């Protein structure tokens, strides 16, 4: 018979079509494992299966922002404590190998030992909307860049008559506008000149469509970011896209990040101890969210160019013997502290609105 007094710690290894779950008791004894489909019914079955062993204390879940995003939302809505789990340590895989059951058990044991304590991001509010729009905006920008490069390469190899016609415009964007208005003779596509016109017109129209898509997404992002983080976007050098990235990095439930030092570490802007014996030193953080680190870098670049206070700081630290790269690293750390404070205020106001 099931002991209803048993405290249960779950672990989930998430995949595209199935989630594998393992249950442990409070002493670390394995109670069982099972696989469930990635559907609403599957989520209910998983939760019910764990509850059959006893009282659920917490569930460690891998890929809470990816494959397990739906499961995480379901568990949080059911008032179940969810702990975010990174991939198992390489030593564990070296000793025991890799299966879904092993990974799920490793996730549960990280929760049981207290090694894993991080809360998953809240993906039910405006910040998740901003993240989704940013994903398609970035892909549209990349596609436009690729189309412009391809357009330039085709123009180089196009017949001289067509090249001369397009040489009236100096920029690739201007040439793309002209190409979109070309009128090739489709029945003569076997001729290089007409084929070039067809290809260039196709690229020109693609670039125009992507321009329209990017402008529409920019308008939507401007509105959402201004609503979610008005104080942050008011900071010098913090535009819509940098603020959006830092919002996505922090998550709507920013309270899961304990302090500004943890936020700086998450953004790879905090130094890491690298001391040994008599040697006392720090090194750069090679991990963290590289996209957030890039946003901090761009804010520093803007301030070094246009902010008088930052320029004076650069001069003062240069006199102290710091290199430009070292000064920029210091500025990233200061800006991370400033943005953490404004983001906390913005998101707190958002919750009370």
C-alpha cells in the first residue's frame, strides 16, 4: 500500500514528444520511473503518478524554457514547486552512461541534495510575449542581411547592361528597391540577362517584404517594452532591443535572482575568483547569457560615445593604468547593477498594475 506520509521529490528529463519522470523519497530511495506524452493529458498523468507515491515536495525539471515549458506552466498552475535543472554533470554520464531515466533521476537528486535551487522563468506574461516577438524579429533581420549579401553577389556576376542600370544606386538597399521593380520577360528565362532580372526581382521583393515585417515587429516591440520597462528604457543608451533582451534574461519573476551580483553573473559581467595559494586574482566569466552581455556591451559603446559622465570615467581609469577593454568590463558591471534596480522596479509595478 502507498504510504501517504512519504515525501516525494520528482525529476523530469524533457524531450519533444515524451517526458521521462523519476520519483525519489526523502531518503533518496528510488520509488519508480515512467514516461509520459507531451500533452495536457500527459501532464496530468505525470502529476498524478508522482502524487500516488506521497506528498510532492518539489520537482526538478530540465529544459524549463524549451521542451518542458508547457509542463512547467502546468505544474506551477497546480501549485507544485518546480526547480530548474541544468544538464547532469559530465562525471555522472561518464560513470553511469546516459538514458532518460538516469537524467531524470539526476535531476531529482540535485533537488534532494539542495544543489539545485533555481526557479524557472515565468512564461505566462508580457515578458514571454516580448521574447517570442524578438525571436521572429531576429530571424527576419538575419534573413534580410542574407538576402542583401546574395543580391550584391548576383549583381557582381550579372550582365554588364544590368549592372550599369543598377549602378545608379550606391547602396545595396537602393539597388534592392530598383531590383524589385524589374520587369523580366518570363518566356526568355533561358537567357542570362532575363534570368538575372528574375532572380534579382525575387530578392528585391523578398527584401521589401522583410523590411515591412521588421518595421511591424519593431512597432509591436516598442509598445510592449515601453509598457513592461519604462524606467529601464529611460536610461541613457538603453533602447528597445537592449531592454527587451535584458528583460528576457531576467524573466518576469525577477525575484528569482537574489541580488544585482547574481544578475551581473547571469549576464557574464561579473568577475570570477581564480585564486590559488599566494596568487589572488579574478578572471572573466566565459559563460552566462551572451546575448545579455552583448546588450550591456552596446550600452557601454553608446555611453562612451555620447555620455559625458562615462567619458570622464574613461579618462580617469585610463590615468589609473587600465586598458580600454578593462574599463569597458568595469562599465558593464556598473550598468548591470543599474539595470537590475530599474528592472525590479518596472516588473514590480507591472505586477501591481
